[in-house]
C-alpha cells in the first residue's frame, strides 16, 4: 500500500521517537519540508499504522518487533513512478 520511501521515513520517525523523544518532532519537521502534501499524508498514515501495530505487538507478545517495518505485511506491490 505504501511506497518503500514512505515506509522508510515512517520507520525513521518511529526510531527517532524512541531514541530522541524530546527532539524527534524537530527532525521529522525538517524531513517533511522536502515533501509534497500527498507524500506527507502517506507518511502520516503509514506512521500511525506502524504505531498501532507496534503497540499491539508489544501488548500481546513477550517482546516487541526488532524494527517498525516488521509489523507491515510482507507482500510485493507494483509501484509506478511515472
């Protein structure tokens, strides 16, 4: 559903929130300035999905996933960048 770059930025956002909770919003704001509104919307949707899924995993498993991208489905999708 999401392009690899969207997943990567969303995973970076999750990681920054975990490692640098006080300043993660500043880092993400710098990155978001480079993107158009459609990309920003996709990143926000993907990030929210990652947060929900990671929270679900951590509540229902003995350990949390190694990476935020672990919670996404591993299906191949065709992406057209035209």
